[in-house]
C-alpha cells in the first residue's frame, strides 16, 4: 500500500522535531524567544501564587475575571474596564439600573482593594 500524504507529513514532522529545524531562524528571533521565556516564568509565578492565595483573593479574582496568567498591569486594565462598564453615571436615568451598578461598582472596588493588597504583599 503506498504511503498516504499524512504518513509523509508525519515523517517530515518527525524529522524536523529530531533536527530541531522548523524554520530558518535569525538571531533576532532567538532574542524574542528568550524574552518570551522570561515572560512565561513570571506567568508561572503568578499562576502558582493565585492558586495558593487565600479564598478572599480567589473570590476577588473571580469577581473581576482575573485569571492565573495575568500580570498586575493586565489585572489593572481589567479592573478599569469593569469599573467603566458598571459606572453608575452611565445609567443615571434608570433608578433600578443605577442601584444595580452602584452595588456592582462597590463589589469591584472592594475586590480590587483585596487584589492590590495581595499583589503588594507578594512582590
């Protein structure tokens, strides 16, 4: 039975994996990969910290939608976006929506306070 296209493709991929040559790499690309490695190490550090953080911090992260792979600056961006989205002045005309957004804003502010204190303690 003749080799199928997928068998040939598998052999080519195995050869590339063994040789380590996927693409023609330039020194600039190698520099970029070292930068990514340092970024990945900080991501792993954040993952480990959030995973073992207190329940209060984990709840605050879930309120804001902060996941394990976010840095402090990414978390701050998410915080500002949520705060802007649920700002009470956006719904000043509607009494019910205004009340809901005030409560949501309060919970966002409290959650950010917990997360900010936690980041300051761990860094």
